[in-house]
C-alpha cells in the first residue's frame, strides 16, 4: 500500500487549481483543520479560501424565511474560520518571496500519509538574482489535537539576507459565495477578537462569538533555529514576529511556528488551556511530535488500510480517502464528521446522515472506539432531537435535525431537509450495526438503546394504520429530487428495522438485568414495546407485482420519466438548473434511494426484486450526489455484475483527486470517501453485518491482481485477502469465530483458504 506520497509538481497558478490544492493538501486531525494556503498568500483577485476550523465550534446566523410558517427554522449554526496563523512572509535581500513574482525554478506539493505531514517545496530566484529553496512541512497533530505546526526551512543558494515576518491574525471572516446553495451566502463578523496579548515569547488572541456564547483562543509561538534579530509585538487583535539573519550559500535557517487552538466547547478556560498546551508543545523537539504522529498512523494503517494491487492510481486514491476519514472524524463526543470534513466551508461545517450511513460503518469495522464517540455525539444532542420532534408536532419520540452542529435544525428548505425523517432510521441502523459487531451491552445500556427507543417512538407518532398496514406519509427519502411523498420505500424499511430492534435491544437489556434504569428514565412500558412490534410487523413496503420491483414511493411510477440522454451536459447537476417542483414531477433521482435500501436491508426482498429495481433506477438516476455511485457499485457486486460494479466504483473513488464534481475547492466529499471503502469491503468483499453473524462473499474485479483488508468483529481482528487463485481469511488476533462465507457457516480459528464463487449473486 502506498501511504508514502501524493505529489504534484510544476503547479499551475490557475485560480481553480489553487483552491482545489488548498483542499487536497489540507491538514486536519478531527479537531482542527487548516487549508493548504500559501503562507505568503496570493495576489488579490487570484482566488483563495483561507481558513482554519475547529470541529463542533460554531456561531448562530440568521436564516429568515420569506413566509414565517409555524416551525420553520430561522436560525442556523455555521462553522467558523477561527484565526489566521498560517501567514509567513519571507523577504530575500529585501524582495518578497512569492510564486507570482521573481522566477519559480521548481515547485511541488506532497502529502505523506505515513508520517501525517504535508510538504511544499519551491526553488525561487528574485529579480535581483538571489536564490533560495523554501521547504515547508505542516502537521495537524494526532497526539495533541489542538496543535498545528509549520516548519519553514529556507536554504540559501547564494549569499543573502533573510527576513521573516510571521503573523498571528485574530480577526478573520468566513468565505462566502451567494451563487452556490452549498455555501454560505454571507460572511458577517462572527468572531470578535480581543486585543492580542504577549506572554513568554508567545502571542494569544481570545475571540468570542456573536450569538452562541462560545470562545476560542489561538496561541502562537515562533522558534528560529539560529540567533537573529527578533521581535514580537502586538497591534490590535494581531501579533507579528520578525527575525532577520544573513546567510551564506548552502546555509539553512528554519522557522518553526507552533499554533494551539482551544475552544470553550471542550475547555472551561480556553486561554489557560492554550497557554498550558503551547508550553507543552514547545518543551520537546518538533521531531518528537513527528515521531508520535507516525506512531499513531502506523497503528491506524495496521488495522484500517485497504491494499489494492493491479491499479496504482486507484490504490492511491483509496488510501487518500481513508486518510481523509481519520483527518475528518471528531475524536470526542462534542463533534461528528462534517460533510466536507475540516477541509473547507462547503455546507458550513454541518453534520448530516452521511456519518451514519457512509462513514460510521468504516469506523465500526476498524476503530470501534471512534464509532462509539460518533454515537455518543448523537446521544449528547438527543434533547435537541426531542425538542425538534415537538416543533414538528410529535408528542413523543425524538427526530434528529437533518443538518446541524450542536443539535438544532439548520435546514432552511424543509422538503429536502427536515422532511428527511429517515435520519432517525439511519442513526438507529448505525447503532444496531455497532452492537452486532461489538456485542457491547454496556454501551447499549448507557447510550445506544435510549436513542433507538426514542427514534422508534417517533415512527409510531409519524405513521398511521390503513387496512391493516402501518404507513408513513409525507416524508422525503434519500433522493432529493423526489420530495414529500407517501411511503418512501427506504424510509419505511429503516423504520421497520428501527422498531424491530428497539424491541430486541430491550429484551437484551432485560436479560442482562440492565433494562429497568432505561425504562424508568424514558417511561418505557411493555405496552409501548408491543406497539413497536405490531407496527414493525405490519410496515407497508411498496411493491409492484407486475414489474417485480419496489417503487421508490406510492406515486413514483405514476410520473413522467425524465429523458436523461436528451438533457444537455451543462444542465447537470439538475438542482442548479431546474426549479424543485419541476424536478419533483418526474421520475428522476439525484442519488441511490431504493437501491440503497436493498444494500442495507437486503433480507427484506427477494433477489429478483432487487435485480429488477436496480435496472429500473439505473435508468433514471443522475448521480448528481457524491453519495450515489458507491451504492450502485455495492449493489452491482451483490447482483453478480462485476464489470458494472467496477465502473461505478472508479467514478466514486477518484472524485476528489480528479475533482470530477468540480467543487473540491469547497472541501473534500467525506461521505463519498466512506462510500469508497464500503464499495470495496461491502461490495467486492461481500461483507454484511447481520444478526446471524458476519457474512462474506468476496469477488475479484477484473484488472486487480489482489486486494486485502482487515475488520474487527467482537474481540477478533480478521484479515481478508483475495487473489486470482482464491482467497484466505486469517484470524489475526482474538478468539475463533463462526462466520458465513458465501452463505455457508465456517469456523475461523487460524487461516482459512477458500475458492472464489463467481456465481454468487447471479442465482
């Protein structure tokens, strides 16, 4: 596996490519994220999204509704640009270093995914002939989450005088683009910075949000490798460190810039904590932090790596995607995974259902400790989910916000936002999957079962009985080109599963003697559990007998079919070119919906129904969402269509590295990255997590010579390797396990060779 390098040389200074590279080479650790901006900046008008972000730190912004109908939210949370601690100006014999001036002899950027650092190298000659090589290494520390470092090394190619100016700018704004619905349309001054303070050779700026009552402290210390004329001064909410030194040809000078960011979400006194952590950071050599970074990633890759042989570009893309997942995921219950991670401001740092259905599966299978944190985050905002349910008229239960940071709804357009009730089923599904993989009854008692029971209550209140069936009307499924419908198949499937497992969890807890505290806490009764069971058993799942497929909802098949072939390429994505109501009247899907339900709930329908549904929806799906092609890849694998599965997989895996959706400048697509992992492990590997046990049905795509991955199941770490000649399962650690291989039970106690079954899925 190539974790060593992602490298780009001879970089273009084109506006679009600059911003894409700011995303691709960003540094993050799940707590903080810093875009890969040039330290010296770019000329005005060239284009840059300059930002440093904290996961789960936010302010409120007004979101006025044109018509103030009952319950519509008029305030949202937004992720904030915290400060600018990236800026470093270098002058060589009085001339400012810039890629837009002088002569650039060589330029490159690289990401080292084994060491957890990015590097930028530039060989540059001034207009007066002075030459230097600038080598910048940046790191967002996994060992100390509030720590970000810049190692700025300058090697003189000729005798010259170097002057460094390192800025700590406390007053910054967010990026905005009023033409793009995926970005904020305004950029007010969310943070109000206090005057910068100087203490112990470091600068400190504490800023307060306008409305949310949160605070954040940015702390910076600059350390030069050689004696020099140095100064540090504060002016307003900014501070500037300067140093000047004369060097001979061949000599190097390194400026190491330590940044610590601490917020009041995690710390009672963020200024005191920032001061403490900064002192700790600079008390040891930077090489020590590099060593801890590599040790963390060594352990990560040991369990989490997916190795693909036979397609180097694709293998590198897969590794990049998995690296971005560990960079993006929150490491505490105060945060989650934003749609763009910590790489940019797309979707304003909001969390969606993406986490539970596209990213949490990866962590449940590889890092259950992180999966627990993600579930605990949902538990911390459960009171807001209960409140949201009341706002939408439900007397009982909890309804999670469609998009949020701290728990309150941020969706201004409810037909494709708040109406997506399936988020409750998604969250319940993720908890059930986590339990099936870990059998963690204590966590169930403490956290998981309460969420599953409260979301189950919501379905009872939202649904209704009709002719002996339980139905859920006026909701929106995953497909955002089809809104406010009756009996969305995906939603009903997840609701059925949610209700079923609420009963099962309570039975598990009762057997373990742990049910009483939960029942008392939320007032749960046996009569209510009986109601859950009846509704689950009677859940209406739309089915068309003539076509042998599952209609996406009650009305979907009655609509006109959109002619995708006749639609101009420049009209995609459709949401940017057609009024929502126009889209809603057609059979056209933005993304996998019923096809997704057949992946996660494959036992609810026979194989022929899933096959016919796949063929039908394939013709009307635009894949305008980055969440779509990975799911079609998984289902193509399940249905015995390996070539089609591989085509869909290729589209998914390379989305950000090749900027195929032309919006990577706004941030990475974290859910698609999780989907890439699922397309390999759940798709080609045929993995399923069921009540009966862990199931595998591996296949090898044409063009690959082999692939391998590891997953955690209960106390075991299981290795899966697939080659042209067959495969093998290995018990890497833990006790022997009973598994299912191509539907048949097997015992794994050491290494189990197996022959591939090319007919799996075709029956």
